[in-house]
């Protein structure tokens, strides 16, 4: 056998890349007053939010909100408000901690009725739309939390914290699906919450948080946030290196260091270029053989273990053999065993209303 050409590969869905890149950056344990589940606490109201301009932050005079039932269905209610907003506090054995509300329009009960619950086990949080869950976690990551001062000059921690609360409510009320998207929904005005900080110091913090979230939301141009929207990228075999590789250029210039979970595949970055390499991808090897003295001098085989050739397709010229190899290759790409499921999104940690 004089010449053997090998082709072995499987599809890489860019959705698998982006999910790991985005979700792995969320520090779940920073989202609640405790990292433990089942901790009893005492809830209470704290001081009013006071902006660096010396004024209280207030809700609108008339509020319209959506309310979620235990199955995630929604209804709306309208009520008179206009009150100065107070901080929500939780006290346990470790002390008193300021927390956020994730149920706008639902009374905050003071007393001993709250028990910490992991977001993964909270039917309320899990029933929120996925974009709302992710947006709330992003707001908590870039917004105020204990021990963090405001990153915006001329503002205080109350400005920063109330801006964070505002964004959380916008996501929970389905008024926002992303950092740059604010819209009316379910009969609720888009600015139901934003109007309470517009022109106030908290607006600067609000814009700063959304800008950080927007940077986080930006993914490499070759990736997608969903498998259905993902392009297909194929690693190609290089006979000189005896490895499979593919280089993709990120025109969004995120300069993010990707984490890739597929077995045996490594990714390196040089500027905005990402190279994916592997010694072997998938479990199927296809080869083309050539013997000039044979009646049909070219053959396309399946191969196992590097020397076990079977299911040969014989033909008279190299072009036909390559066509058959490509046909079999495309068939292998569609096989379930060469397409493991995309990694599941991990959502939530301890949450408090």
C-alpha cells in the first residue's frame, strides 16, 4: 500500500464553548448572606436608601407588577405606593446582612419565617425565565454586595445598592432580557423601576453595572449562546503534525480565555485567534488507500486501531475516493456517539427574596 490519507473528526458546536466561558465566571457563593441551605434567620427592615444627593429613593406613586404563582404562571396587580425604599436585612448566627428582594410587589415579612434555600432547589427562582435567572446573577456579580464600595465617582454605597436592586427587579419583572434591552411587558411600563433613579446618582451606578454586564455578555464572534444558533466548526487533520486543529478569529475581540470541556481538545489563544487542537477526535477513522496495480486502484476504508481496515469502497480515481470519504465523514458527524450533549447550565446559589 503506497499511500494512505486519513480523515477523522467530529463537529464542535460553538454553543458548547460559550456556555462554559460565560457560566464559569459566575461566583455562585457570593450571591447570598450564607452559603448554607436550611439556615433560619430573622428578617427586618433597615434604614432607608439615601442617595449621595441627600434624598431618599422612592417607588413610583402607582406600581404595576407581575406576581408568580408556585407553577411559574404570572398575574398582574396594581397598587398605590410612592414610599421611601428601605433596606432588607437578614440576621443569623453570623450577624446581620443586607440582602435583595427578588419578588417585587410581594410583602417582605419581618420575623423568623425565612429559611435559606439554594437557588437550584428554589421552585420560585427556577420558575423565572432563564434570561431573568442569569440576569439577576449577573447583576449580583457586578452590583453592590457587602464590603464593596461604589466604583462610580461621586456616588455612595446606597446609590450602588439601589441601582443593583433596580436591575434585579427589571429582570424579575421581565422588563429586561439583557444589558441593552429594556422594554414594556405584561402591561408594565419599561421605566417602572428606572424612572425612580433617573437623574439621580444611582443612575450612574446603574449604567456602570449594565456596562460591565454588557462586556460579560459579549462572546466570541464564532460562538453562540444556544446550540440551535451555533455554527458548525470542524477540526482538520494535519499529516505533518499528526493532529487535528482549527483556528478561529474572534472579530468581537473579547480576548477571553476559553475553557473547553470536550475530552482531548485543547484551546490556546494568540491575540484574538483561538486554536483548537487534538491528537484524536471521535472514535472513527477513515482512510484512502492506493495500489496502482489493482483493478480498482483506490479504496476508501473504515479503520480501527490504525491497522484494521474494513468496509472498503473501491473506485477508479482519487476524486471518487475522496468524495466517498467525505460522504462517510459527514455521516459520522451526525452520529450521536460523536456528538455528546452540550454542558448543562448551572444556575443559582442561595437566594433570598
